[in-house]
C-alpha cells in the first residue's frame, strides 16, 4: 500500500471499486455479476426496513462454497490464507433481502475516513455489517487507511501488532457464522495479497488481488506525477516506517 494515496482517498476509493468490479466480473462463475452501488433493502422483523448501498455487490438471479480460489482464465490461483477468529455462535434473527434486480450474495466494502472517525459512524458500520450477515450476505471489509479508530470486527484474538509498525486489515465474514471472522493482516512493507471473496455455497471462492488493484489505481490515476514525495504522508508514518518509506522513494528516484 502506498501511504501517500490516503490524501486522495475519494478518487482512490472510486477507482479501486471500478477496477475491483471489472476484475471480479472477469472471474466470476456463470450466473453471478459484480455491481457497484447496488441498492438493497434489509427488512427485519419488528423493525423498520433499512436501505444499504454496498460498495460492490455480487449478485445472482437465485441462490447457489468454497475450495481453491479462481484466478485469471478460470485457473486455480494461490490466494492468501486468512487468520480465522471465532467468538462462538450468535443468535440469528430472520431477515428478508429485497433487491430490485437480483439476490445479493456478497457485499464488498472499502472503508473511508468517514467510517472510522466518529463513534456514531463506527456503530452505524457495525449495524450495517450485522444486517448484511443476518440477511445471509457475505461481507468483505477492506481497510487500507491508517487514520481513524478500529472499525472492523473484534481483533482481540489475533496476534498483537508490532509497535511502531503500520498494518492494514481485511475481514471476511460468512453467514450464518456471525462471530467467525477471517482476517488478513497486511503489513505496510509487504505486497498486498490476493484475498478470498466468498460466493454461493456451491461455488469456489474467487481471488481478488489487492496489490493489482492498488497498482492500477496509482498508474491510471497518474499519481506518480501528482504526489510530492518530499513531504510526509498524512497521517504521518511512525519513524521506523517513515525511514523505510524514504528509502523506497530514494531508491526509485535514483
């Protein structure tokens, strides 16, 4: 991940979703389609229906798990293995998912600063996640931002983070296991992995290569001619990570 890209997050966010949608549609099995801003309503018993617009929705015309991930050309691809944490079974309430065009199978969400900065926004995000899951929708949450507070599901069962190091996270949750989460821990100094995107129960997971997407955003957004690498990124990096980043920038400019 390029930490300087956070300064341009609205544009980065939009481009990332378009490229992710394109990449998924090239690999999804027949009957499935990835769409951006697919509006759906979640109708809970004894509650007012709530409408959500996932960043990317994988949809099908009717409902149909997993094995090796599928890569380009339908070939099996080595995807990163998540760290699975399980907080035990939760009690499910019955919900119906109503969508004007198709049944939503998976919601992919790329976090923005507005999701992480205020306590109320983080609570809204948690409610959205739970509504998706109770409606039988897989949830993929991608956090490539350093700013703001922790917004993904509880990470207390994961290995503690190294002090002074920057780490990004992805969390995948598959219903009906509301309290079982698959975490991808992404250190700044390592290549972003290909993560597993769950589909229908009878489908293999599909691989979504995060590094390819970020590289496409950087190159097609022409950020190489826009970013001033003489200035520190915002928010600033810890000193050890900042020194490492300066070394990368210096080596590429020589």
